């Protein structure tokens, strides 16, 4: 049986299909020459919009909150740019249930402050916020932070940080004086007379002493002492002569659950001790004679800042020592010295002086003498 004749409509559809097929093949054949290949676009960088590492500590009547700063931030022209970090707080009773949803926190919390854009740009690896409290009655404080971008959009809350601050924290001490010695810089202070809320007796476990070569103590910096000090003075034996230091002391109180709580900072006390201490004289100075020369020997000084020695000579033991001849115009670094500018049959007298980095000179060592053979 023969096929039925095609209608005009079916012919038009078939022609259109052929035309589309031809155009597709033409496009594929021209594709390599109708445009240039472009380098692949870099992946879109995702800006972290939430932290899970919010933590904090109490110092005096302040809660110091901290969390890692974002490793990267979008440019100022991007809506993704973090422009501030809002800090929220909920005050609860100490026996209130611990669990709380983000929705509950959003309803009950108050905005206590923000970390500004300038602070974010200048921050190091850690962002901090200080919440100053008026401590009256026991409470549990619940904190969270929230990033806000350039469009004013707030990210989700961070993890919750909970703290039960102590009201009776000792007031800071006051540094009043110092003592210098060759072995230490001693910092002296007055004990606090009350707690920061005005109550007595003072909640005092001891003190922590801090030292810095800048104008402020760095966040997380450890004190010089390993355990709280009970006395009202501290000997810093790790100082360096001529170095400019700032000292600060904090009282240490007994906090919640037996944890120590530091006070606010004392006054900063700048100290710098110049090296005015002469070294000890060289010991066990001896002399050996051989034809045409005399050799001196002595034991090296134990002081770590010794730079060398000065050697003096005379043929008259009664001549004042400040008129003896200096054999080493420059500081001599060895502990043996050979004098070859001598005459046979003559007797020569010697003494040696030690010199340190600051130019301090010891008293002369005992005089030794020998006759040249």
C-alpha cells in the first residue's frame, strides 16, 4: 500500500526542522572563531557572617567579651561588608533554666553596644567588647553578638556566652613606689581598702603584676608572677638595664565556683633602671716569665654583661695607679695577655680592670709583678 500524500502543513514543519538543524550545525562550526576564550572567574568568596567562639571573663565590674575577628571582610563597596558587630545581653535569675532558643533570646535581649567599623578594620586576630556593669544582686548574664552588613542586614546570633558576675570584687591597688638593685626592680603598691561596690571586708586572694614596653597591657597577656602574690611588692628579676617598662597591678578576688577574678587595672607606673653597677675585679691574676716577654693570666668574670678588660703596667710600684701606662687602649676581650715590650732584668708591675656594657669599671685587681729573665 502506498503512503498517503503529504499535506502543505506537514511540509512546512519538515522544512522548519531542516532549517533549525542547519543553523545548529553552522553555529557549532563557527563557535571556535566567533569569540575569544576568557580566563575563568575566581570563585565568589563567602564572608563569614557568624561566630561560634564568643567567650569572655570578668574584670572588676566589667565583662570583657572576645571572639575571633573575621579572617576576611568584603570590600567597602560590597553589601556583604561587615560594618559593625552588635552585642546583646539577657539578664536572668541564677536559677533560671539554662536552655534558651534564638527566638527567645531575640525577644528578651537588649542591645548593649556595638563594635564599630573602624574598630573592625583596626582589630588584630581578636575582637573585644567591654560591658561595664552596675553590680547589685546576683544574676546570670547571657551574651551573643551579631554581624551587621552594609545593607543593615543582621546575621544570625553567635553562640551564647553565660557569666555569673561577682559583685564583691576587690578594688585595684595603687602603685606608689619602687626600689632599684643590681638584681631586681622592686614595684611597691598599696592594698585596696574596699571592694569595687564599696563593701568590706575586701575579697582579696592576692595580686597579679604585669609589665609592658608599650603603653598598655595586651589582651590575654600573662602576669609576671605564676601565682597570686600575697605581699604588696614584687621583685622583677627578668628586667634589662636601660629598658623602659610600664608596670601595672591587679587585685585577685574569689569569684563564682571558686574561680579567680581580677580587678580593674591599677595606675601605670613607668620605670627604667640605668646600669650603674660596676663589675667585680678580675680574680686569680698571675704572671709567667720567659725570655723577652711576660704573660698575664686571669679568670674570666661571671657577669653576663662583661665586654672585656683594661691592662695597666708600671716599673714603679709606688707610682699612683691612675698614672700607670694603659697597655690596651681598646677593651681587651681575652683573659691572657703577652707583653713583649719589656727589657731583660727589669721588674714590671701589672693590674687588670673589668669593663661592662654600660662602661662601668671594676676596681683594680691585685697587682702582680715579675722580672724579665
